[in-house]
C-alpha cells in the first residue's frame, strides 16, 4: 500500500507544480521549473518502480504494453475518448 500512496502523492505534486505554471505564468516553463519537475518526476518513477517490484511486474513490461496499447489505439483512431477497452 505504501508505494501506491507515495505514487499518488508524488504525481499530485507534479500536477500542482504544472498547475501553478499555467496559473501564474500562462504555461511558460522556466529552467527552474524543469529542474523542480525533474526531481518530482524522479520521485514518481521511484514509487512506480517500487510498486512494480512489490507486484512482481517488470517496469519494462509495463512500458512495452502501454506503447503497444497506444499504437493500437492510434491505428484504429481511438486515442481520444474514455475507457480502457477502446
């Protein structure tokens, strides 16, 4: 449970930083923003990796399956919309 909560928390921190970039600077991303986002995304990556480790799922498999899923959706013209089974 811990890595799942950590993942959600860190993803929220990324979203908060991006929100403030759009709210305060109309979406203009500075080098300082990139540095801060790099640190937060590193935390997201660590928790995702830890969750995969505990679930005995290879992170590489997650990435490969996602790339294949998105390529399939793109080829069928269903990237937009809702639901996992598009």
